[in-house]
């Protein structure tokens, strides 16, 4: 079997739990893999890995055949097919044209997470056929499976996560902070909290100061171990909601941007305790709706999405791609990428 050269391309630390299962599968299949980050946050997070590149020149010299991009943009001037591996589920924080389904004209292949994303990317592909779409499932979810069915903890464990988007973030609300502080002092619940890496250090330190027997703050992007420990999630509008929900566990949201029937959404902090108690009771109507949503979001429960991604990208690499049109010229995006990387090249691969 040929040995292929893979590159995992990231920008931020939250991409590492998505790339790790891919790296594991690539090495299992005896291929080569290196990492590269185009931003300082990602570079710092990669310090413990030995298979990394620190400069874009090293990436170019490596001549990757398959670039697995876990970020929004990827350089057009490096070798290899460009594959979009999403850095989250569709959180619906932004408009359709600016959100999850934005076609930036940089990718040759989209490895989609499930039917709800595949069908939309297929429609977009027909409108502008410069890329292919293959449904694989999402690598980040592999360690979540198989799902373990556990009884409710005593006291119940509430996992808190918050987006960095200012208008939506519960972490920035003083009323939420005070309520969680009060509840953690009672011992009625145990709270596990993470914050998005893009939130400010001052906000992180404020919440971390709440640490006690019933409130633990985690500075991590590896959320799945915390998902497994928790009975209920409390959040706002973030794609981590969909990740947690794949376990079939209930979710309470605070002012969700687009409330869903499978969520327990509240709009004032006075509703929080009642909502948590309802979630702990595991209401059948809510969980049935969540199960139906999960079938469309990510129906793959075998923990093999990384294998499907690696196999699909190799197949695509070897396949005839002459039917694909050239990617858009994209002068503005290309210039921005060159400025970010401080690498000014006239080379541009518009065909995979």
C-alpha cells in the first residue's frame, strides 16, 4: 500500500481534539502526518507534538498530498488536495451565507458530519461544482463512542460551556455568574465548567475563582471526558451543545439564538433551577426529539469517522477529478492568507 503524506492544518487549540483521532488513524494506516498552525494560539497548543512544522516554507517543502483543514481557510499555494474538516457543528450563530455552509472557494473536498450538512453542501456543489462532498461523520466524536448509559450522579453533575460570541455568551452575564456561585455553595449540584479559548483571561479568572467542592473549572479543549462525567449541560449558543447531545443527555440553554424543541431553553436566570430539575428528570418528549435530531446531525455511533475521512480522502486523491471546475480566483482571501503567513507566492492551485 502506498504511503501518503498528510498535513493537519489548524488555527486554534480547539482543533486539536478533532485532529488527534485523524492522526491516530493516519499512523495506523502507515502514512505520514505533520501538523501546522497559522496562528499563535494553535502553535502554542502543538508544543507537545514532535511532528509539527513551524514555518510555511517547511510545509511547502513537505509537499503534502492531502491537507486536512480544521479551520476556515487554507493556503491555495501549498500542494495537495484541500479537505474541509469542520471545527464544529452548525451552531447557527450567524446567517446562512456567513456560517457553517459558507463556500470560500478554497476546498476540493468537504467531509460532512451527517445528513443535515451533507444535503445542503450537495445543493451548493451543484450550483458551483469546484468541489466534492463525501459524508464521513466527524472525527472529534470518535472517542465519545460507545455511549455509556449511566444513572444520574449524586449530586447531579452539570457541565457548563459558553461561546465567545459576546451577544450570546452566558459567561459574560453577571446574573448567571451570581446564580451559579449561589448554587455551587449549596452543594445541590456539582458543576464542571469550560470556556471557549477566545474568551478573555479576565473572564476565565473570574469563573475560576468560584472553584470549590462543587465547582471545578477546566482549562481544556478536550471536552469528551467531561461530557461523559456529566448528567446535564448548561450552555448558550455553541456547537458543543450538539456534541454533548449525541449522548442522549438533556441540555438547558440560556437565551439560545434559535431555540430548538430538543432543548430546554430559558430566558431569565430565575428559571434556571426549575430547568435543571426538569433536565435531571430526563423528560421523554425532549429526549425523543433529541434522538431524531441526532440521526440527521451525526448518525455514526461506531467511533470510526476518522477512518472514513482518511479512506475517503485517499480515494478522492486517486480518483479522476477532471469534471471539477476551477476554484474561484479569490484574490482578497488569497492576499489575506499571504499576509497572515508572511509568504508571498504567485503560485495558486485552482484545481485539485
